[in-house]
C-alpha cells in the first residue's frame, strides 16, 4: 500500500506540469518550523485528494521507495477544499538538516524548504558559541549551520550573513532552543534593513511570530497611527541598527523597539505645532510625560509657544526631543520674564537713527484735515500726526480713504522716510522699473535688507499682508537697535507664517500692533491705509 502511495506521489510530482491545466488551481505551500516544539506548520491552498510528504532534501520524490533509507520522514494524505493548515510533528529519529515539504495532487505540486535543528548535537555547540571570539564564533556557526537549524543556502542569509552573525555574536544563548529562537528573530530583523515601506510591512507580517508582535493589534488597530505616521514608522524601522538594541539579558526586545518607534514617527510626521502638541500631551503622553514636568515648561504661561518653537528643532531621536524641549521651554520662560520686567522697547543708543520728519509751523497734528476721517476715528490721531510730519498724504479731493487697502509699493513708500539715508540707485528686482514712482523707496529698503521680495521679483502692485507690514516695521526697529521686547501670541497665531511670527509676537507684546476683536491678528488680510498709519505711528512716533 505504501509503495503504491509513493508511486502515485512520484507520478504526480514528475508530471505536474502536464497535469496543471489551470495554473490558478495548482496547490501552494508555506512551511514554518518551531524548534521549541519540533513541529512544522504547513499552510496553503489545494483542492481534492492531496498528499503532503516531508523528506531530506536530497531524497527527491523519484527516489522514494519502501527501501530502507529511501522512505519519506512524514507522509500524510488528506482531502482539501481550498485553504488548508496542518501542524505535523517531526519524528524523534529525524536528524538535523535541510528538509523539503511537498504537496501534490491532480492539479500539480509545490514545495518549500526548512532546516530541522538537531537539538541533541547542538547542546555541545552552544557553550562554544558563548565563549568564542568573533572569528571562532563565525566559524562555529557556519561549520555547524545545519545542526543549529540555519539554512546557509538561503538567499537572504547569504545576503545578510555579516549583519546576522555580528548581532548573534553579541548575544548569550541558554540552550539550543534559545539559540534558534534568537537566530530566527535576528534573521527576521535582518530583512527590514534598508527596505521600502511595502517590503518592511510584508516582512513584519511574515515574521510577526518570531518578532513577538501582533500586526493587527499592535499596528493596524492602533488608532494613533494615521497613514502618514504609519509610513514614517515603517521607514524608521528600516533604519534601525538592531546591533545596538541588545539588552543586558543578551536579547533584543523587538516589541519594545516597535513601540518606541511609534512616538518618534508621530513627532517627525507633525506638520504644525498643533499636531506636535497633540502627539506629546495626548496621543503619546505616557511616553513624553517627563517632558511636561520640565521645570521651565511648568512655569511658562503660553505653553503653545513652546510647541511652536519646538517645530523648528531637530526631533529625530528621543534625546534630541528631550534636550530641545528643555531648551525651548527655558527660552520661552525667559522671554516672558523679560516682557514682564522691561519696557516695550529698548532705550539704548541707536546705531542707525530712525528719521522722523518734523512738522512745519503750518501743520498741526491735532487738526483734522480729511473729509472722510472723523476726529473720533480710532486712527485719526495717527493719521493727522503723520500728515503733519509729511510721512503720508491724502488725495486731491480732500479724502484719506482709511479703509482702502494698500500695495507693497505704497507701504514701502510710507516707511521709506524712517530708513537711514542711502544713495542706492539700483534695484535687483526685475519688476521694479527705474521710472516707477516707488523705485527709490524700494531700492532704499532693499539695500538695507528691510524688504527681500521673492527671488528676482518684488510684486509692487500686490496688496501687502498685515504680517508682512509688521515684519518690515520689526526689521527697521531691529536695524536701529530698537527691537521690541514684548511677546504676545495672538489667538490665530497658527495662521501666521513662520517667517513673520517673531516679528508679530514682539510687536504685539510691545503694543505696536493690537489685532482686531477676539484677540485675532488676521495676518493674511491686506492692511488698510488707516491700519498702516496706526502701525507706523505706534512704532516710530508715539
């Protein structure tokens, strides 16, 4: 009976290609091996009466017979209906080495290879591994690979051999089973290095048992990991040097490393300070709890400012996150203290004095000169004062048009009188012509780095945003050693561009800008003539 079964197996194996009419119906097989139990797990897809055979790799189906030494190690017949999964125990008489597992039926055949560990012979090798130096360790491993359950012919082992052996050499092995479990983990870890995210995900799913993780519970169902964080997480895992993750127990706790990468991925994926704050104080508060106990952070009044400034730091390791959080918290705390203890602007001497035109005898700051600007208008004092000092002018019809929005060129013309004298007669902006009415003003501001434009263009006719007007004023004051010390983060600070935040905060704290209702600065709104006049007045005259 057994001889007939073997003959049938041989016939199927040899003629599988001829019998496989529909490739989609051909059987599949994947084999997993546990040195702990000495069992193999065989999974795949098949239809109908099928045969699973396990034999030393050298014993191919055409050589199997009833003769001693030519019988398969395991022989199992079953009826398949789609997916199948069987756990098969290896007999005590099996020796260590490479084994091939076949599945065959009328639709074809498939096979997979595993290496069976000889635990008895390995007992004498483990002490040698624990005491060997680097070169001897590698020789012991390679000379006894099959006995130890290592497949030297495996493509990945060949490719990653140096990495695998280097990590194993720094481990301690309590028994043959302990060695095999650690080898299996290191083998799995070696697949991750330098791989694409798709490959990393595939290997994590394939080796989750060896790595001690549950991809569904630990990854797929972790609500803290959105798609961007997940992608960053997989990328970070591909960069880990696992030789540095060996603990005092001589093992790698991959589950701990796996969890450690999540907060780092979340921090690196944060695109703004609001998201970063959420990661640190909510999503991963258990990981970052010590940060929130920082002595300066506890004293900071505007804690949002800590996270805003933290966004500009390098946050690629826990050490960098911790040190940056501490230094930023201290900086913000000291900034707030200076704001409380010092006047709104410095009183030191000016290296480049601000030029403020004087009023003539015929001009009065108290005189209301415009038909459309009532004496009780919030900007009346500023407008009339600046008119009296020849800083701004109205229109021929006697109006000022306080609500009219102004262009970048118009604002630069307004502030040009407050810049240091400059004979600059050239301008590098291709959209600022020499015969333009604003040419000299823009050249003067550009030569003193008060305005930068965007590359080769200044965009003079574009309406100027409130945040850009504030930045220009801040630069003028800074150039004159009169930079304000104040600090006021507005309610809509998330809308302020990064390049303008320090300027807006400082001017706000010094009372030079006050924003609108509900403590909103409206940074992206175009500035009006009345707002521009009030801003200039507050900065240079008041």
